[in-house]
C-alpha cells in the first residue's frame, strides 16, 4: 500500500525535473473567469509579515482575484525585504500610492531589539506605517465593524466610535538621543531670514544619564487634520470631539486646539448646527472616561500617539482588533490607503510554524503520501490550479523539489 501511495503522490507532485520553481506573483496571475469585474486603475499592494501575510495571500486567491481583474503594483514590505533594500521599498511604495491614489497595506513588523536579532537586521528600521503616513500625510479613520453575534466588552457601545488619528509627526517623526554623560540640552531655532536665533534650555544633566526627544508638527498638517475630521463628522452626521493635553503642553497641544476651533468657527459651524451636531474640545483623560460612559455615535479626533492607543482600546471594546476598518485619507481628497488596524498576529504565526515542522517530521510514509494526495485533490476541486498550490504546499513544508519528498 505504501509503495502505491508513494507512486500516486509523486505523479501529483512532479513539477520540474530541473528543481523548484517560484510561485507566480499575485499581481500577474491569470484566471479563467471571463466574467470578472475590471478595475479601471492600478492598485498599489504592500505585502506584510508573519500570519497576516499568509492570510492575505489566501484572501487574494479565494476572494479577490477570481472576481476582480485588477492591476496590482506589488511592493514587498516584509521585514527581510525591507532590510535587503535598506528600507527603500517602503519609500517607493509610498510614492507609488501618491501617484496612483489607492494603496492596500498588509500588517508589518516594526522591529525592536529582539526582532533585529531574530532577523539578523542591518539596523532597527523605523515603522513602515509611520514612513508611509509621513510621506502621504492625512488622517487615519478607524471604525469598528459591529456584529450582533460578537459580544462587546463595553456593552453600552451600541453605535460605532470613529477614531480620527492624525497621521503626521509627533513621536512618529521625532529625534531621540540617549545622554550618557553630564551636559546641557538646548533647543535651537535658526530662522531662514537671518534674524536672531532662539535658544531654549531643555534640561541640564549634571549627575545622571538619561534620554531626550524632540518632535514637531506643522500648521499645514494640523489644518488638513482638522478639515478631514470636520468633513467626516458632517458625512456621518455625528458630533466631533478633539482630545489633547493642552493644560500641560500649552503651546504644542494648544496649537491643535486653536486651529480646530478657528476652522470650525469659520467654515463648519453653520453646517454642524443645521445637522443638529456639535464640535467640542476635551482633555484626553476626560475624553477617555466620557467615551467609556457613552453609547457611541461620535467621531473622536486624536493626535498621532493618542490615536494609536485609543483605536486599539475602542476596537477591543467592540469585540476584536480584526473587526475594524482603517483608512488613511490624504489632504488632496483623492488619495487613500487601506491598512490593517491590527498587528502581524505573531502568536498564531508561531503555531503555524510549529505545524509546518510537525508535517515535515512525519515518519509514516503512507500517511505523508495520503497528505499530499489530499492537497492535490482539494486543489483540483476548489482552486482548479493544482500545480500552483502544490508548489505553495512544498514551500510550506520547506521542500525544494518533488524529488526531495521523503515518500
């Protein structure tokens, strides 16, 4: 029986006598369906890491490409390829989105010390999300997908809460430094018109080491953020809240508060009043408490870091980070990037890797043969592309060619 199974399995798996061939890139795969919907313009695809990369590939194969005829401009933002290209691929992908106006991004790893060691990276590369957002600008709007069958951790949230996250500057474009010996830290501003520079002492390190950070934002970006959030509130017909800590950061956060109020008074107050909605500024700590007590149904404008944190809190409160849309809306009004609101699902990916190792170490020849026959038959009946998925199965099992199968 084992020998017959082996023979049948090899007949399914013979793909090349000269070695293993790579799978065809998703953006140039050919499909038999002539009734697919044609997408008029190209879409920029930014691939990701770990389990989300695996799942994204399956989503494209099963749910997108069989039904849509779309020209995908593919950029591999997986951490190994970012390291290989010195992160140039991230900049190229952002510029492609700027040119073609639509981007779809898979979740990616932002490396820390542990990841640098795990992937043997050249350096600790910055967040690809931060890089793309700083190039494109705009606001990230995150809205939960409410399902009746999924219990909410905050049962009082009967309507959605939309987080409008400012996607520019602050901590995500800061400069930081470790101070290892005594010295004085100063801010120096040198005007381009040649007038007198401004110098402000930040801190005098006398008998201790420490850390410093300098960050910024621009009026232009804050104005774009304000207009995007106000427009979104008008579209949803929901009230808008801006949260800052202007009592502590009187000038920095105060700038956000003043610009929002100015644009609201000048351009949006009458629209809001006619819709029966309102705009209000609140302190971030007060806003968090009010959000938990509310029933939802409002737009919450957050600075970059606050939006990063609170969008995860809101998503989990509605049931899952996986059930939240995340769309970057750029100031030009026509460029958008759809991205994952969650991470790369590392814990699940570790289980995925363990399963692969278990499959590779199966000792029973007959069982292994039946496994590959099952993969082949399932492919023929479902995807009708047996060779491609069998090649992908070989990748999954870390086997270089059909001749290497231990059958």
